[in-house]
C-alpha cells in the first residue's frame, strides 16, 4: 500500500504537536518514525491508522494504483501498540479466532500454527487477564503480524518483551520485509534498524 501525506498537522486545543509533514510511504517498503519524546511519533502513527482526526492536511491511501475509501481501508490496515487493550475475558484461542474472523491469516496459516509460532503453546485455554505484560505484548504483535494486510503499523513493538521476545520479534519482522508496507514508531534502534528509511518527526515541530 502507498500512503501519501500532504502538509499534515495535528494540534490538541491550541498547541500544535507537529505541522507541515509531507511524505510518501511507498508500497512494500519499511519505515521508522523517530524523534524526541513528545515529538508526536505515536500521534502520527495514529493519524495514519485513522485512529485520530487530522487537524490540517490530507492522507491518501492507494493500493494497486486505486485510492481506498475509509470502508476499504479498514480491511487493509492493522495496528499494534502496547496501550491498546485486548479482550481479557477471552482465552488465547478465543482471542485468535475472534480476530482472525475479521482478518485473513497470512498464507492461510492455521490458528494452532500461529500459537506455536508465537511461543505461547500451552496457554491455549488460559484467559488473557492472567497473561504477563510480555505475553500480552507478544499476542498483540501476533494479531498484527499474522494478519494478511498490505499495511502494518507498530508502535514501540518491543515494550515489555524480554530478550527472547525481542529476538522472536526481529525474526518475524525480517520475514515481512518487502511483502507489505511497514511503519514503526520507536526510538529504540533494535526495533527498526532493518527499515529502509527513517522519518524524524522532531523536524516538524512548530
């Protein structure tokens, strides 16, 4: 998917977080959103996800040279962030079945195979409210990475992950490169040093 930002700005009340961002995220390439704390990395990612409204400018999404409507975008974009909530009353299997009822899995992989791939085998019937913070974060990444969407958005993907979890994340992401458009918001280089290009949001501070 190709995403074109034209003169993007976001403000809360009277305070501008950033202004004047014009940038093109090319199809099947990977990008890192970096910048100082408070520069608006997560905010920009949320604008791209259509989770927040833009204060100024325009975002256009196109797939196979066709501009997508908001309704079409919903099925072609996926987002993971440590602050997003899971349905904690669900078991692991119930959460995966629920999510992948809306999104196709990549290459037709089965739910049982996804559980093995994410290193959560043995927890199939455990309620998510009893998961550790690291297990929850790994599950959030699984839901995003294994969804068959042309656009993958990740905010601070390794939050709460241990050393093995970070290694797992990097292995999974290396398999995604070149197959979909990826945008990662983070200041931790090990989370995005494999990306093709970096966009420093601090440069657009008003």
